[in-house]
C-alpha cells in the first residue's frame, strides 16, 4: 500500500484520517508539534507556525501528503490586525508550501502521487467575520489549481477539501454547548454540522487510486452550506 505523510495527525480531522488510512493498510508518517496517539510508522516534530523542512530529510519514499493544519480566527474586519492575516497565511498557506516543496521530488517517483489540502466553505460563500481565514484559504485554493496544472505531467494530483463547521478541537469554541451545536445544525441544509469521519472519508478517497482521474478540484464537503439555501 501507499506511504502517506499526514501533517496534523495529532487531533481532529488529521487524526481521523490517519486512523482510516492505517486501517486500510497504508503506511502513515506524521508531522506535527505533538505526537499522535495512533500507531504510526514514523513521527516528525514540525510546526506550521515555524516550519523547518529539514525534518523531512528522513523520508526517502512518499506517495501522498494530507495537510490538515488550519486556523479559526473569527473577528469583525475592523478588529483584525495585520498579524492575524499573517498568522493565518503562515499556517494555512506557507506551511503547506514548505511541506510540498520539501517532498515534491519524492512524489515524482511515485506512480500514485496525491496531495490533499484543506480549505473552507467561507471561500466560496461570503461569511461575516471570516475575512482573515477566507483570504488565506482562498490563496490555498489558487495554489491547489496552479500546482495541479504544473505537476499533471508528472502524475502528481492536487486537490482540496472545503468543509463547513466540523466538530473538532480546533472548532471547540463554536461547538462547546448543545445550544451552539443545535444552532449550527439548523444553518446547514442537511441539518447537522460535520464530523471528522465525514472529512476523513473524503481525504481517504482523494489520496487513493480511486480518485486517479481527479486533480485541481475543490471538494465542498459542507452539508450543502456552500450551494443550497
């Protein structure tokens, strides 16, 4: 089976994706600040806020990357500082660039290479207080399409998943009570917020050969939030 690098497998969507890929028989390498609790073939200490691509020198062969770090910094535009935009861009975009540049030559050698990144429904659908995160994730979607075009001839696929609110530790402030969850459920056409399994299923598909004819796409796994009223 494939050798997959998951960045951010210590919690939330990354952790669920790691569990799923391991259960499917893949070899999973982790890169994050904290070591995940799941059984991995290797863990590398790496921080999206202060990335060091030298840690990836330990990886010799690679078939896929799933980049999960993200930010939820929701404030009125007038209260956002330049540092807020810089931090969101660093974690969401520059961190991903660091990981991809450090490993893309390894992916060139694979016959099933795939990269999966995470955006947000707030790029397609304007939402109040999302200016900083939407700006950085919008840049990420542009990166996905550009790299998909550039590396298509090398057989490396690039896609992104754009979720709506999902119950994860990162979103804990928005899902900290039954009342908050119920209010968020009602805003989604399918009547509920996302689960880590919903997003891990999508990531598993995109990293696998089942999606071998899919590249340059943004998958809206959002309960209908981005396209329905």
